[in-house]
């Protein structure tokens, strides 16, 4: 908890090897909801790589120590708030056995770290530092051991990592033969039922697969199981990785801070990323389940078999595994659509992070609370770095390097230097400059200039990396820009090639051209940069119509729309350009294009994107005006497209609901056309019809969202709540749609009213994020000029912090953009930030985030 002095940061440069290693862990749990006893017996030895004669230090928090022994002899220790120390004089200079018995309170553990209760079920979450809330242990990822676990209690199902070895009345035993760090330990016990299947590996081994859920939910597991089996096969084919235990289990948990956790052999999931049926889950839910199931399974090799030496190397497992799940999803669906979705998320979350007070490198160099570095920079930008590396060395060399990585480092806790060395050894390339992507924070800006003379076309690039907290000066990066040149008719006259930027200013010549080409740069978003080029409407319209790269075709339309919206903000009388409307209509009419791609092309920029574009134009826009400009442009586009109703009807998907990519794509385009048609219907008649007739949650939510956004959702919301009040995950949607889409005039007041409802279970992270977190994404409502949104948001952060600091700190990041607003809003936000900071007993998690945001006042 907060004290008079700021918490001391932990720094990468201070890393030292553990003084003692743990070879084997034997745990016995005697479960009790308020007084669980944990007996830990550790086979330990001095680390030959460490300085000899050091004290034996164990991490431990909120543990009631009953006894402690070394080689069976009692040891007198005095625990402190963060652990306990055994003086070196009492520790053998040879292998020894440490044993400790502690008592913990799962019910009182509302932070959901360590062992806690979720609606009567025992559950654990140990990443990053939760294991120290279970027993005393050197709780760091470079201490790896095998685990044997005995669970005693009255729960019908008792699970842990690895393979089951024995069970009886009121007890079960498990053994995991693969050494792992403590953050991968897991235990689940409760009244559960399993959805069972099996998978045969490429070497012929049978693996039993089980998804455990609460009784009544077993009918919502089929898609998750199918995604798991596809993930296992894909990892064998794409990376040569075979599963290594006899059993793989997933458990769906109601109360969970994260999306899911890759504990060895026993993945624990937030229930929203497992449970799905056509009635309760949207197409987006199905896609997310597929992606997260794959992500956690892929961690078995990139995270579990090879883990991180320390938490500064978090991107080593997370960036690589995100990239792997992106590849998988692209193979399962559409690579073009997947790439656009990933970039939209990157720009919305990570670019914002890079541009504000919470900016940090992909590999941070210091932290106060490690939970605060599970960020878009570590995950999404970390994945972009992997993608750039693959593009630079090529797919075949990438596969050779990964094979070498698994061969060289299996069973080890590694660093980014180990990762880079593998690629250098496998390819012969010097990647020292490329490694700056891990060390330098911020989003590079690349300025492009064109010259055309005597059949020679020259592209000159200038790269800059703006100052970020703690990094005022930056070095040039290696930036791979996939580039092609198009003829005036739209054909490729120079096929795609990767231009490698390594200097602050660099030129590339293309000779022998008969006419001035149009460049298509950063195709597929080959590098996570902000590309700055002089481009008029004619050029944007040309690329929207003709670019042979689907990402850049989409990008041209997006950039065109942003430019038009910026003009509309500057001049409220400005009419949307016909060239843009015609270009978007042409994309819609092109039946050769994926329906989901067309849906993405017709989706207008977000309010946040328009806000950023207007700021680059020198404006300080009002969020309410941005909302009005977006409505005007959407209405103009709707009027430009003939026969909207007929087009919408033609996209109806016949037969029973299926979450397959083709059907989901049609529903996505149909939903987009419905949104446009609603702009032309004052009574939103078609949306009302769809809400009444929809037989799946995707179309139900499409209709409900439009009714809420147009202020006509009262009746539909009442019917929805009546139908789904007992389904927690569906009820989260009911809260979120109102918080995020209600017009700003009464958004804070409505959110306050919803927060007072009996079914607003605010201690549940999903429910809290569905209302308070979603409200922060309602740009016009959250940033209403009177500051009501800020006050409400701060009130709830202060209330949640002593209960769940991790969720509080993550949601608090919504304030990181405060400097981008007008002076009045800045003052209002700072007042609330200071109020949060001054709160007595504020957690370390929230103190760090709020403190870093407030530092931007200087």
C-alpha cells in the first residue's frame, strides 16, 4: 500500500542470478474457503552461478506462517510485508529441503491474484507475482522446478498442472514433469463438468482434451474445443511444435483479471473467451475465442518450455506468441482483414501509449509494479517487431531461426539478447541496429518525398523518433517498408519489394519507367510507423480504387475520410467530397472483394482517429463536434449508396447460424449497411425489425447498438435485459452498449444510474470494464465539457482500488491523453487525477500509473 515515500523501482540493470535454485516442489493444499493450509516442500541448492554465502530470501505476501524447517529442523524467521529471510549462516552449502506451512484466505483475496474464490470455485492466478500469495517462494521466472501437487477438500473436481497421478475420496494428486517457473502454477477446485475430446499428435500420441465449466454451460464449449484442436494441428505444421503432456485442460472462470492464462497443461480462462452459442455470442466473440485459445496454447512452447529470465523480457514470450496467434487467425480467416483489425487495435491502443506519459520500450528498463507492464506496447508492438524481423530475413530463414531457438533454449529462461543471437546465427545478419526496436520507445515518423525526372522515380525517406519519457534522443531504426509502384492505370510496374531504412535520411531510385508511377508504401503495414506523405484527394481516390495491396487500399480510404472529417471540423458548412463517397461506393459494389473487407472499408474512422488527425492539423477539436461530423459524413455516404435496403436484404445468411468466416463476413457487411440505412430512417424502423427478428446475438447487438446510438433504445434495452438477466456475459453487453454509445447529453448520468443497479457486480472485472471501462471509450460522453464524466470515473477508480488494484490501474490509463485536450478539460482531468493520487492507502499499482500521468504536467 501507499506510504509517505514513493515505491522503489526495479531496474533491468540490477539483475542478479538467484542465490538458490529449486529443483522440485511438492505442494499440499488443504482447502478451506477462509483458511486454506498450504504445505510447501522445496528441494533446493545453492546456485553455482551466484555469489556464494548469500541469505536465503523468499517472497511472500499476506501469508500466515505456521512453521518453517530446513532438512526437518525448525528455523526461526521473522516474516515481513514482502517475504522472509533466512540468514546465510543457517543455510547449508549443499542441497537441502525447505518446508513451510502457511494459512491463506481465498475468500478475502479480492485482488484475484494467488488463490482466490470465484463464485464458490477455488482458482489461481500467479502471473506475474501471485504465487507469493500462496506460499513462501523465490517467486521469479528464472527459478524453474518440477511440481507435484496434492489437493485435499470436498470439491468434486480438483485440478492442477501436468498429468493426474492418483485420486481418492476427497483428494487428488498431480505431477508436471516439465520444469516451470512459479508463475505457471495453477490449481482449480469446484463443482465443474467437462466437455471432452482428444487429439492425436503427428507422432501418434493421443492427448485427452477437457474444457471444464460450471454445470449448465457445457453446451457452450464446442467452438472453443474446435479452436483448440485447430491450434494444436497448426502449431505442428507451421512451427513443428508438438504437445508434450497426456492431458490438456481449460477451465472457464467468472472472476478473472486477464483474458486467459497459459499455466502448463491447465489454462485458466476468463469465461467470456470460452463460452459461446449463437444466442449468446457475437461473431466477434467467436473470433476472439479462437484467437485467445490459440494464443494460450501456443504459449506451451513460447512461454512455458522457453520462458523469460526476468519480467523485463516479457515481450520475449508475449510479443512472439501474439504474432503466432495473428498468423493462425489469418490462416483460418482472411489475412487482409486480420491485418486491418490488428492495425486498428495497434493504433487505438499502442500508438496512444507511445504518444503519452505511459510510453515505454517494448522491453522496459524499470518498473514499480510489473502488472502495469502488461501493455499494448509489450504485446501488440512486440508482435510487430517479430513481424518485421520475419519480413527482413524471409519466411524460410525465420523458420530456421525458430527451429534453432527451440533446440538451443528448450527448458531455459531467456533474454531478448538470446532471441536476437539465434537470428544472427541462423541468418548471418547483424541485427544490433534492429534491436533498437526493443530499447527505444515511441512511434517512428517517416516522411516521404518524391521526385520524377527522365524516367527515374526517387523516393526519399526521413525518419524521426519523437522524445518520450526518459528518452529525449533516439537513434535511427531499421524500418522495413514494403513498397510497390503503380502505373497511372493501376497496374504494378515495380513489384513489391522491401526497402530497408537504416539512416535518418535515405533515398531509393527506380529507373526505366515510362510514366510517373504512384507509390504504394508500407504495404501490409510492414512497419509500425506513422507515414507522412503529401497526398491530395486524387491520389487517395486512385489508391482506394486501384491499389493491389488490400491493406493500403483500405488505408487510402481511411486516410481520405480522416482528411474530409478534418475539413468538416474546420468548416461546419463543408460538404463531404463526392470523390470519397464514390470511392467507397465502388468498394461496396466490387463483388470480388471479401464482404468483411468491404465492411471495414465502409467503416468510418473512430472519434479518436479524427481527434488525432485534427490535432496534427493544428486544431484542438471538441469531442462533441467530432461526433456530429461523423454523423454527417455517415449520412452523406448513406445517401450516396442506392438501394441500401435491397443490398442489405441480399446479404441475408440463409440457414442456421454458423460462425465461419464467410458467414461472419456477410453479417459484418450487412451490419454496416444497416448502420447507413438507419441514418436515413428517423424512426430506425429497419433496426427495430432486425432486433425483433434476429435469431443470433450478432444481429441482435447490431440492431441494439444502433437503437442506443440514435437515442431510441429504451424499449429494446428493456426486452434485452428481461431475456438475458441471468446470463452474466450477455448482461455485460447490455451494460457496455449503453456506456459506450449513449449520446453525450446524458451519458455520465446514465452510467451513474446503471452503476447503482443491483446487478452491477462491480467487483467482477468483466462487469466493471463493461460499464466504467466502456464509458471511458465513449469519447464525447466521457469528455463532456462539464467534467461530469471525469468525476464519475475517478469516483469508481477510488472505490475499486482497495478491492482490485490491478484492474483499477489498467482502467486508469484512460486519463493518459489529458494533455491533448483544451485547457478547460485538462484542468478538470488533472483535478480528478490529483484526487486519486491523494487517496489514502492507494495501491502501488494505481499509484504508479497515476503518478506517471501526472508527471506530464512538467
